[in-house]
C-alpha cells in the first residue's frame, strides 16, 4: 500500500475555509430543526391521524414513482449511452430539464398535458370518464416527473463507465440483444441503478411544487408529507418542525441504509 506524501495530507486554507462554510451551510439549518423542535409534543404530533396518513401516502407514492422511473428510465439511459448516437446530447438536455425547472411549472405542464382538458387528458376523460388530476395517480406522476432525471443520469453514467467488451463477447457468442441487456448489461450497472433509484426515491418523497399543482392537497388522497408540513407551518410551527424532523429522519435513514450498501461498492 502506497504511503501518502505530505502534499496529499495538507489542505490549503483557501479550500478548507469554503469547504467548511459549505458544510455548515448544509448542516446548520438541519440542526436548527432539531434544536427548535418541541420534543415534548413529538409523540402526539407524529402519531396524529393526519401525519400518519401523509407519511403512509408519501412512502407508497414515492415507491411507486421510483418503480415507474426504473421501468421508463433504464431504457432511456441505455439509449442515451449508446456509442455514436447523434441525438444523445439533445436527449440528455431534455432529461435534465426537470432538474432546473421550477416544480410548480412542472405541475402546470403536467396539468396541461394530463388534465381533464389537457392534450392527453381530454381524450382519456372522454373515453373513460377518468380524470388524472387530484388523484393518487397524479401524485405518482408528479413525483416521477421530478425524480426520473436522477435515475436516468445515474444509470447513464454507469453504462458509460461499464466495460462494453462483456456485451460484445456475449453478442459474438450469439446472445440476443435483450438477453445481453438482461444477463450482462444490467448486472454491470446494478450499483449505478441502485444509487439512482435511491436518489429518485428520496427526491420523490420530498416533492412539493408539482404535487400541489397537479394533484392538490386532499387528506388521505393526495396530501403527502411535504404538503402536511406546509399546512402545519401556517397554523402550528411546532407541529411543522416535528413533521419536518420526521421526514428528515426517514430520508436520511433510507439514504444511509441503501447508499452505504450499494453506492460504496461502485
């Protein structure tokens, strides 16, 4: 094992100071939540019917959105990562749009496409009488819209880093394209897929803007935990702090458990 040189151990103060400020900027607000939360009321707030309904709905819809993102995102990532694809840059740019788009604008866009009078929503409503907005399905669609880029970009990076010689060898031996994808490509990029799925799930869990615009805020139906926190903030600051801590704990627990298992192996 090579020993570190003194130059490797030194951290220039011009880098150390901004790094410390950045870390503090990220951590101190979270500490503020923990310090200011009224812990004496924690059990009553967290076990209230509204909080449990919102948490249950958030967990279910975030998981469903992540599953949908995997089904749709993995093939898209595979397409973007193909060597020689001229439109790869354009496709990648389109995928990253939800990352920079204000979530409320995303919700409006979903409403214009899938709403009762939307481009696709109107024919659906006229044929079936079913309207997507303000239903749990709308929550899943809104969460998928904002979470999908995390999955696609993570898997695309894994595909580009993977050794394609294994795929070429399998194809040379006569394996069909789908067999190569299923038996060779997916195992190669599994850590990247898992990391992307974790990030997508966490992003879906915390989605607010697109959800309230496209799905509304109906208790037990579309009111996810971020919406519950927002409503509590208007009436009860203490409850909002405790619900925020609960959402923070759930997110950190999932990220820590899954990322330590999968991401560090990659």
